C-alpha cells in the first residue's frame, strides 16, 4: 500500500544546496509556515484594505477562501472548465469589473496555466497596485525558471504537498520585509501545532513506507491521513502571518530537484501509456497535460464523472488505494470530481502498475452494476 503523501526519506534530498545562485540574484526568496501565512504577510506589507476583492479560480480550496473571508477579503471566482482550463474572457471580464486587490493564477496539479502563457491578453487590465499571485502549491518550484510579469508578482509554493518538508517559499523581484519578532512570538503556539501534526503525519508515512506488513501499511496510512487533515485544519486559521519552522528552509534547499523532475516525467508517461483507455471510459475523463508539465505534476490527475465518483472512491479505498477527492470544497467539484494518482520518489513503477490494475478492476467490476 502506497503512502498517501511523500514520506521523509533520504532519496528526496542531496548534499548540494539549491539556494538562489548568482544566476538568480535578481530574485528574492522568503520562507513562511504555509501558503496562507505568506498571503497574510503580503496583505499587510501592501496595506490591502478590508473588503478588498480577491479573484480566484473555481478550482481552488474552499477552506482557503473561507480564511480569506475571515481576514476581511471578498473572493470572486472566475470560470474554469471541466479540463481545468480557465475561461480567459470570463477572467478578463471579472478583472475589469471588480478591480481586485489580489489575483490568483493557479497551476492546477502542476499543469502550466495558459493565462500566464498569454499574459499580454489581460495584463493591460490588471491594476498597477494589484498583487498577482502565481499559485505553485502543486509544483516543486525551480527559482531559475521563474518569469515575473509585474513588480507585484509573487510565486508561492506549498512544499508539504509535493515533498517531505513543511513550509512555503515566496519568490519576488524585490526583498520582502521580515515578519516582526513580536508577531513571531504571538504565533509560536500556532507554529508548534502545525509542526506537531506534520511530524506525526511523517512518522506514520514512514511506518507505512518501510514496513512489509500490509496491515501496518494500511493503518499507518490511515493515521497519516488523519494527521494530514488535522494539520490542514490548523493552517491558515491564525490571523497573523507566521514564519517558517527553523530547519525547514535548509531542508528545502537540499531537495534533489533534478531527480524529482526526471522521475516524475517518467511516471507521468507511464500512467499516460497505461491509462489510454480512460479517454473512452464512461467513469473517468483524461485531463490534457503537455509533456513539459509531466515533471511538474503533484500526482497524475484522473477526472471522475459525478454520478460514478462516490462508487469509485469507495471501491479503490476498499482495495488499498487511499485516494481522496481533491479540492472537494471548490465550486468546480460540484460538477465533477478529481483524484491524483500517486507520484514521487517513494513510488515505484510496480506501484503504478498496481494502481492502474485497481482502476481496471473497478471498470470491469462495475461496468454492469453501475448502469442498472
């Protein structure tokens, strides 16, 4: 049974530091406890007023938008189609109509957002003072590949979703003021809670990864999933921004990015080759991915038709594949569902073969029953 998140294993790291080099000296990086903590800090340094509008995609975490509302913001969704492609005309229309203080462009699952490929089409409508957030929570970001569109363009990741590190880097074209010491003291208990649930999650993930007992694997993953959800519940609820946990930035700078990219590219290609039949399935639908994005994926995305989604999830979990509906509280997920098939340095080719066997077993088992 596969761990549901990347376990803290040596293969994710290298002895060489991947800190910003002389080639990236024009880019500044700051480390925060989470994506949301980075956002709260940016709101403060840019002096964003209460009731300011934040423009976010329909495929976006509902818990995050709730936390935005609790910070006095108003969120407005722009349309995203079934295949996670943003509706550019709707985006531009809402950009002109609502004069947002913050605009979020999300690389869903690590797939490059076409809005950033065609930014000339809408940048003229972006207010000069607007914070432009390139949401990279599903990617392992290579700072040397970043291209900024405006002086208020920030790239924010979320390491815990893709590697065994807790924290978020914010990259920008200018230095970001540090969080005051007083604020760090006031957020100490909050940071400790987040760290506790992360450590507990990683403990169970490693038990599930290293043990040969299927029973221990099963319950290790169940406990890891519980700790992960508890950590998610805590993150972002704090009104003040929190800095990253000591040592985590150091760990993140020693991630073996080249190895991660290379293996994920091969894993995505393997999934694609095996799952060609899902394009014709009545239960699944394929999310188009260009080959350059293979190395960036958090997991291999599998869209689920709404009427079969609950049957599917129950079946795969009963068969040992602990998938979950991702961003299930988003407006997009009211029309269809999506799961991410496991990828990462802890996943072997044999594991991918097994995952695909479970999917094929679902189709063969329920091809008749679900149509009754």
